[in-house]
C-alpha cells in the first residue's frame, strides 16, 4: 500500500498525517510548536515524528506535502511571514 504524508505547521502545533491513496487515515501525530526552540531541534522533532508515522503503518510514502503560514518568496523559496 502507498500513501502520502501531510505536515501542517501552525502557530501552536505541528500536525502530521499519513493517508492511504484511498483516503484512509493510517496514522496521525501532533507536536506543540514553540517558536523559541532552535530550528535544528524543531527539524529533529518533526523527523522523529515522521519516522513514527511511517513505522506505525505498512504503507510506503509516495509524497510529502507541507503547509505553512505566510507566503514563500518564489525567487528564493524562503518563507515570509504573512
């Protein structure tokens, strides 16, 4: 089975879900978002959570999508607060 992962980076939480191509929720996880923690620590926490999502189901990841607040500069790809 193949699935997709969605990551929603919000103002108070980072929510992740692993969904099959048929639309069945295979796994989900939420982390509190603390904007004061260093970026590398945030990325490590997200990566560990994604690893948990992937190992908790027998599906393979076909794609990952990320939703963030604000806008991305099309020339640089850097997020701009919106």
